[in-house]
């Protein structure tokens, strides 16, 4: 792996963590996440200041042909090693469920880091989330609605897989289930406008925005408690608290 520039303005364990994800060093990632937590860094900060920017840098290196698919996969595994440690911390934040959500990456698309982050944030906000996985065909989303999901979340990373989101919405409508469920979509190439064009109820640009959007969408659905009773969990990426 190539040497990478350190993330500007970030020092200590988070800088080590950033470098370790970019260089795909799984064990160093685990160690650095544990040490950052031990030093008092909030899990949200570890995500927003180290893990996510590191994957952005990996994407940049891929674009300029310094990284190829193997490096992408190794860095992705390293990122997941960090997420695995953080996940329970988000889950512990609340004790009861405020709504049922089924979330998956659409058919043809294998990217799951963004989806997993959205799931962690939603679980941390008290929602019960079914992770449908990656490369999920329309009928599996339809099945989830029949199984009681109040919100369907879809993730797509590629221009070639984004249209599959519309296929899912069409399939839900064809089964006469559209009125029963809210649909939220996300992914780096998506926009609010695109979400509107394909008939989704909402779009979110990141995991925190996804939590806000789901709360907004669930207000008014019969049997759902709504925002008023949702637990207060601070999960903003914009968190400014410093621990250095
Ligand atoms: Co792929 N890949 N990849 N890749 N990959 C991208 C997306 C790419 C931009 C890289 C690049 O060229 N710079 C590029 C797409 C370019 C394009 O077409 N415009 C690309 C490509 C081309 C490909 C392949 C086609 C490469 C090939 O085979 N030649 C191939 C496709 C495979 C497939 O899916 N069929 C491929 C494969 C892979 C790996 C398997 C190696 C690996 C994925 C591993 C995994 O996910 N387990 C991988 C990776 C790691 C990336 C990059 C480097 C990182 C993606 C990521 O995890 N980002 C990516 C480059 C980049 O993004 N800079 C790239 C971090 C993550 C936190 O962000 O996923 O955007 P993101 O999620 C955000 C928001 O988008 C939002 O919230 C998340 C958290 O803030 N969000 C939602 C996401 N889902 C949401 C759902 C919501 C709401 C918000 O509601 C439901």
C-alpha cells in the first residue's frame, strides 16, 4: 500500500486510525478504535473524523489509479473491523423500538459500508432495523413490507444500480402496499430530486440525516410513537466535543 497524507487537523489515535484504514491494517484499526474510546472519544467522532474520511481517501486513491480493487477490499475490511467495535455502543443507547425499518443495498450493488452506518445510527436512535444485506432484489423488499416494515431504506452506490430503487418502489406499488410503507433512499450520487423522480418519500445525504428523515416520515403512521417519544440520542456528525 502507498503511504498517505495524514488527515489535516486530526491527531493522535484518530490520525493513526485514519492511516490504518487507508492502508488496510485491520489489527491497527481495532487497536486505535479501542484506544480512542478509552481516551474518551465519542463513537460518532471516531466515525466522522477518521473512519469515513479514510474511506473517502481510499476512493480518491482508486480514482487516480494508485489503488485497485484488492486495496479497496482490504481497506473496506479494515473499516468494518472498526465498525464492529463501535456497533454495540450505538445499540446500547436505547432500550425500546420506535419503529420497524428494513434496509438493504439494491440488486447489483455490493457496497455496504454506508448502509451499515445508517443501520447503526438508526438502531442507536431506538429503531428496530432488519438488515436485508447487499444485492437485494425487489421481491425481498416487498417481503419485508409484508413482514411489517414501516419504512424501507435503500442504498445504491453506482449509477448502474440507482434505477433498481425505482424497480423496488414499483414492485411495492404493484402489490398494493405503497400506502403502508415509507421509502427512504441514499447513496453518494443520489439527490433529493432523484428521490422525488423515482417516487421515494425521502432522501438522506448521510446517516444522521437518515435518522432525522425516518423520524419525520414515521410521524403520522398509525401505531408509531413519533418524534415526541423518540429517545434523545446525540448522533450528529457535526459533533464538536474535543477530547485531545
Ligand atoms: Co466501489 N465504487 N466499486 N467498491 N467503492 C465507489 C462507489 C466509486 C465511487 C470508486 C471510485 O471510482 N472513486 C466507484 C463508483 C463510481 C461511479 O460509477 N460513479 C466504485 C466502483 C466503480 C466499483 C466497482 C464497479 C469497481 C469494479 O469492479 N471495477 C465495483 C462494483 C461492485 C458492485 O457493487 N457490483 C466496486 C467494488 C467495491 C468493493 C467491493 C471493492 C468495495 C465495497 C466494499 C463494501 O462496501 N463492503 C468498494 C468501495 C469500498 C468503494 C469506495 C472506495 C468507498 C465506499 C464507501 O464505503 N464509502 C467508493 C469510493 C467513495 O465513496 N469515495 C467506491 C464510505 C461510506 C460511509 O459512504 O457509502 O456514500 P457511502 O454512505 C454514506 C452516504 O452515501 C449515505 O450515508 C452513508 C454514511 O454517511 N447513505 C445513505 C448511504 N446509503 C444510504 C441509505 C440511506 C440514507 C443515506 O437511506 C436508506
